[in-house]
C-alpha cells in the first residue's frame, strides 16, 4: 500500500485526481511531560508555608454538606435566602407601594401646588 503523507495528499488534491480526507498535522516527537515527584502529591510530607484557615475535617464536612444539598446554587449559603429573596422582595414591595401612593395622590389632586 501507498503511504499517504501531507505532501502526497496536497499534490493529489491540487491535481484534482482524488479528494482525500484531511490528515491532521503530526504532533511533535517530544515525550509527554513527566509527572510531578511523588512527594509533592502527599501533603503529609510537604511543608506548608502557613497554617490552614480550617481544619481538614471541617473543610471536608462543609464540602460534603454543600455538594449534597438539593437547593438552587444561589440559595445554598446560610444567609443566601436573605440576600437573594428577602431584600429584593422588600425593595419591590416598597417601590410598588410608593408608585401606588403617587398614582392615588395624583388622581385625587393631593399635594398639588397652586
């Protein structure tokens, strides 16, 4: 069989003799990057530059809690219901009340300057 290379494919396609599928460019002959040393993947032997904010057990407990919740993403935190639901509802209700009061006052002529 004939060995197809990029040059032979281009030459055949330029002559219009055959339409061959595109051959992807060859990858470099370098070896893949070597994995990091075995000691870097073990946190027990690696030295930490500063103390962690939380103990590992508490961090795993919190991660497990948040990953297993069935709520929406924006309602997962402790105070997220207040910031994502209660405050926008309060703003909408107060603005609707003020707009309604203004319409009522305008329709009855209250507060009109003479």
